[in-house]
C-alpha cells in the first residue's frame, strides 16, 4: 500500500512540475513579446521546414549587405524568433540590432 501511495505522489509531483514548467515557458514568451519592439522595416522569413530557410537567410543577408558575409554563423545576423522567445532578455539584443532586421 505504501509503495502504491508513493508512486501516486511521485506521479502527481511530476504532473505538477510539468504544468509549472509550461506556465513559466508561456510567461517567458509573453514577456519576450512585450519587450520586443517590431519595426516597419523588419523582414520576416517564413518557410516550411527543410525547404531552404538557411539558404533564404543567407541570400537575404547578402542582398542587404552587398554580398558580405561578415559573421561566424547566420544566426548572429538573422536570429530565429522561435528560439529567442524562450528568454525575455534576448528581446533587448534584438531591439539593439541595426535595421533592416530579418528573422
């Protein structure tokens, strides 16, 4: 009986922990989008998965910068908002980027 009760409480704690983590993630996303300041000059790249997103980012960067590729990784100049929205502090970095920004 004690083992079944222990398993029940362990399962309950895992469920509660999962719910708390989901709410924290949603709160972080909400804070990110409250802090993020979109601009009229922003460009949003929207593609299907595995259809050349990185290639599109590279082409757009080179078109906007006369063929330059002065970065270590494309993510530095064209970050993914899906990744950034998990950390509200990253909104400050995006807001400080020179335009035109592309995501």
